[in-house]
């Protein structure tokens, strides 16, 4: 296993985890329950981390994580190619059927 990303919080960690998994990369979130240790342990050590299970997936995971960091938030909506329902562009998955919007 190898650390690929340190998130600013759990929501960011799980958004990226879901995205990486949709791209076929097997990842694990560490430090999910460590927020209570802030103050006793340095903050940088308790932030959620994403680790790839298979080192051969590290380079691709790192590339996708960098794209994730650089993404632009666009106002408006988009239509799902699977169920034809509209979702806000800020959604990464269709609200109706769960189809991933390939936006990166």
C-alpha cells in the first residue's frame, strides 16, 4: 500500500475515493476517526489519507488525484446519459440512478 493523497476532511476524502474507485483503482481511507486526536497529535497526522492497495496503481491514482485538485466548479446542470435526468453540475453522480459523471 502507498499513500496517494491527504484530504482536508472526510467529505473530500470520500469524493476522491469514489472517483478513484469508479476508475478501477482500489483505495482505502485512513484516519477516518482521528479528528478527536487534534491537539494531542499534529493536525497533519490526523487528516484523512487515501492509500492505494496496489502499488502498481499509484501513478494513475496520483494523476487522477491531481486532476481532482484542479477541477473547476461550474454552475448549471447536466443530463445523465443513463436515465436522462438533470443534476446540478456540482453533483459527481446522477441523483436519480447513481451514474458517475466523467468530468475530470
